[in-house]
C-alpha cells in the first residue's frame, strides 16, 4: 500500500514537488457515467445509494478505472449528515428538507451528530473504498460547510435568490450564529470521523457562500470555517480543501481560514489568483465545466491554458471549477484527464 | 424643464459635485408594486404591456411618485428589440425564443433592426414619459448587451448552466463573432434611437457575462461593448452605464470599455472596487436585494454601510446590486430611498 505522502494529490496539496499535476473532478462519481446510473437503479434512489455502503463504494471507485483520475472521492451528499441532527431529508429529485429553520425552537431541536451512530454508513464506505483500491489512489472525504448547510435548512431546499437565508442571517443574527455553531460542531465531528475511517484528504464545500459580501462573509462564515480547519485531525498529513463557487471577491479571506488548498470556480483567472494567494495555499481547479461539451481540440487547448497559467511549480490540483454535468460524454472527460497528464510533466 | 446636466443622477454619473447621492432601483417599475400589477392586468400580458406606450409610460413613472426615486427608467424588456431582427419571442412566463441559434443559417436569418420601424413603441414610451414628468427627473433608457442577448438566443430562453452558449462560443468561434457583430450593430442603433427620443442616461445590461473568465471576456465581449460605447451619441451628456452580475473578476476590464458608470452587484465591496477602478468611472450600486426583506433598522444600517464605504466624493449612484424582487414590500423600498437621501448630504 502506498503511503499517503507519496500520492501526487497529497504532495501537490502541500506544495511539495510532483512529477506532474494530479487531477480529479468534482462529482466524478455521478450520473454522466452509464456505470453509475446502473448501480443507482439497482439501489432504487439517490438516498438509498448514499445509505448503501457496498454500492456507494462501487460508484466511488468507478472513475478511477473508467476515467483514470488520480483520486477517489467517496460518494455521498453534503446533506445526509443533517439527518443525524434530526432533519427530515428527501430528494424528489432536488433536496427537500421538512420544517425549515425559522426560530429558536427549530434550532433547539437540532441535536449533536454522533457520527459512528448516524453516519456509520460513511465510515463503512470509506473502509470499503480503501480495501478495494488497495492504495492505487488517495481517498477524499467531504462535508458541506455550515453556511451552505444553513442555506438549505432555512430555504427548505434549493434556492435561486436565498432571500429567506439573508433575511434570517440579518434580522436574527443571534439565532444565525447559534445555527452556525451547531453546524460547525457537527462538521468537525463528521470530518474527523471520516479521517479516522480512511479519508486522506477532506474538502469542505461552501458552494453558496459566494452570495455574501466580504464583510458579511467575515462576520458569518470565516470564524466557523477557521474553527473547523483548526479542529481537524491530521494537520500536515490530511490536506484540507475549501471550495466556494463565485468566490473571486472572497479569495483573500478564504486563504486565511487554515485550508491547505483553495478550490476555485472557472470564472477567476488562476494566474491572477496564484499571484494573490498562491504563496499561502495550493490551488485546485479551474476548468469551465461547460468546456467538456466542446470538441476534444478545444478541451485540450483550454486544459493547456490553465496549466500554462499556473506554471511549473507544485501546488496545483487540476479539477473543474464546479461539478461535472450529467450530460457530459465520459470520453470528453477522458480527453481532459489525458491532456492534464501529458502536458504537466516536470522534473522534481 | 430642468436641463439634463442639473440632475443629481447625471452629475454623479460624470463625477461632478452633488448635494447628495442619487438613488434609483433596477426593475423599479415592476411587480412588487400593486399599482404596476393593476396596469399589467389591464394590458393583458407582460409583452402587451411592453408594446403599449401609454401603459408602459404609466408604469415607468409610478416609482417616481410612489417611491420617490431620482430617475425614471423606461419600462421594457431587453429581449423585445430582437423581434425587430426576426426573432420569435414569447413569455410564459419566462422568455421563450423560438428557433434558437445553432448554425450559420440561423445567424444569416437575423436582419438589421430599424428602430423607428420595429421599436417605435419605445420611442413613444420615452416621449410620453418626458411629457408626463416634465423634467422632475431624468429618464433612463437601456438595452441588453450582445453577449447576454446571445445567451438567450442560443439557449432559447433562461438557463442555469449556459452549456449551449459556451459550446457555441468555443466550438464555433467564427459564428459566435458574427452573432456578436450583428447584435452590436443592433444595440448601437437601438440605444441611439432611445437617446434621440429622450433617454438622458443609458444602461447596458450584460447580466450573464459574469460566467466568462477574464480571457474569454476579453475575446468575446470587450471589443463589442467598447464599440457600442464609442458609437453612442451624446458623449459627455448622456452617461453610459454598464452592468454585469457576478463581475468581481472582470471589473478592471469593464472599466476600460468606455462606460462612464460601472453597475456593481451586491457581492463586491464598493470600497475595494472604488480603489480599484474609481479613478476611471463612477459606481452604481450595490445593496443586496435581499436586504429589502429585512427589518427597516437593518435596511438603514446596510444603506449607511455602503454610503460610508463609498465616502463623500461624488461618483456614486445608489442602487441595488440586482433587480428588485417581486415579493418586496414597497414600504421597505421607501425606507431604503429615505435612508440614502437623509444620510448622503454633503456640501458641494
């Protein structure tokens, strides 16, 4: 079995020399793969797949063999640990959370997560993945960040405008901080449980935090995310990645959270961002997910642009700037991975 | 009748001294007003209202009296001029464009806009507004910017991911530039027609251009927007405003388009942006539209934050960072306008 510090992914995350840029893709275990859709049909539903360790481990491993990525991310959803706090969750097909958070009582009803009790399936998924791939690649765990989870809990599901969330955070600041506290504690427990059970890198998804101005981000998000990163086990061994979509106005602040790696969307210029925060953190990203709908020559050209912009130093993990779309042709993703592997070789 | 250069709005747009910060709101003639909904019901549909000069002028003027804003923006939609190029447009209720652009033939079918023929209702709306308000406030005209119009034309309506648009622009670059050429010519004709008919400031809405990286924006958008601004009549008299949502990564480039004013979303920090581009352009914005769902004290607090961040120099037009939501209580908008007026007084 490969020792964790020998993986390209782990070395790049800690900005240690690597022979080429590692590559994986957000939502790589997903619907664009026929093999995934087959297993999901077997599971019956998205949630049944999340709760079934054998099948979840199977879809997690698929992109390693089919696509040739450099890491396996466990298959799960950021919302499932909320069930362990007393939230009623369903997917039809978008997430629906019964009893959205409105007041003190709703927050008081949330109880602490006991991961080994409520999310034991996640521990099992991680152990199964580690067994099945026997060291061929590192395994990534993940969690939703408190603000993004709060958005779902207040809106009751997806939202376009997040009006209820902003109204709650601004009108009910004390309650908002109470909710963030509870979610922060939960996230620390949950990610440490994943690390104990085999996660070799962890990513915190704060997808929606980009709707906040820098000042509001500093008040409502930064202290909690920082606390999560300082409370995780495995400092210096298990890299911590922090991702926000639409984060260009927040990058400077994000780079001070204690994350080892900042995950970029596709809109920002990775060269500019590297100049701005690259001395503090490694960068992950940042191909436009829509490029995978283009011709192979365009895919290669756009991959090269990003590799060139980042340059030959270590500290870059190639990825999309957002999750892969379900309608992408897997052959196109293979082209992307091949282009990264062939065009990022260097002496180290 | 007030001369155009005496309006707070016009003076602030050209960074001339003003006694207080002017304020208006994107989509201020809209569904949040019961008075608007009444007129729209009379018109029968959204499109009928766009095409009915008397009723469109009536809803345009409503917020001047009801809310007390400092400008009247003509009621219209960015997509209606496309009908004059041969596009079939409907709203049910979101925009639906028949025969989305896919190939050379689709682009060849688009014919030049003759504004006095196809959009004479817009000329009439502007003249009616000018008559009705007899100089009490300046009148704002507007158009959709070519890239944003292209998004609608390629997707066939609204989109979340803009996959077709990106695929078209990257795979079919020659066609994409042809489409941008045609839309640029149209937009110049259309905005100059509005200026001839009484528009005293014009805003170019490039709502979706924020999905592009700086490099792609430079290739596909910047040259066209710059050409529009340099081709408009009334330089130095009719201020030109340029707005993109999610533009933090593009602000530096946007400030070189020739726009007099850059319209900001609510996510960027207006103090930071002022340091970055405030020496070149005036700034418009940038209250979070969701703040209008909060308590009056919060609204006032957030208005003050923005006024303080911008500081006491001229060159600021207060606005939301995006259009006002239909569920906002008009009393809350009045609170916002009042807070701007009362807290931005200065000697000039």
